[in-house]
């Protein structure tokens, strides 16, 4: 290699490495869903009244390689806000719509999963410690009811 070409090749190599590292370092784009939930529900250890809510996947749409995420639940009218750490759950087929999955046990409804249209992976919301056990003890033998609420994408790429 000639002496003139060596600095050019070195500069190009450094530029390519910088561009590649920047592409990896790009933060995930948050995804925000909006839904009207027609019943009172629980997220973590907090109860929310029926109403219009945003559900923000603050760590972006989950991928099958992700292990955790953050979900922000917000009702602007009543100034309610919760951020919860979630796990990532997978499904065999991509979902045909943006969905919120709730589980009703006895008289309480818990937010269970948040799915984005077209994704195989979604966020799984943990329940407050002891809450499920207390509900299951009250409902011996009764299976929980699964409720699905359709949501609309208000922020994020389709």
C-alpha cells in the first residue's frame, strides 16, 4: 500500500467504526398506545378508575432478545401516573392489533400484558406481591377471566 493511501484507509476505517457504534447506541423509540378502559383496573400496587389512558412502552417495542422493559401508565385528566418494570413475553404469532390484556380475579382486574400490532413480543406486567395469592385464595377453583381492550397507536412507527 502506498504512503498516500495509508492515511485515507485509516481515516475511512475509523469513520466506519464510529458510524457502526453510533447505530448500535441509538436509543429505542418509545411506543405509546391509547385506550379507553371501561373498568377499574390494577397496575402493580395501584388501582385506576375506568377512563382514557396512555400506555407507553418507554423502552421501545420489545424484541424477542429483550428480557425487560418499562411501561408507563398515564391518565392526564386525573393526573394519574405509574411506571412499572416489566418482563418481555413472546407469542408464536404476531398480534393483529394493539391490545391490552387484563385478568379478572374475583372483583379485581389486573393489567397483564401489552401487545403491539405485528409483534411477537410484548410486555408482561407483574402483579403486586401477595395480590394474586390473596385473590386465588378467595376464588378457589374459579378460573380468571381474560379481558382484551383494543388500543390505538399514537406514537411510534407502524
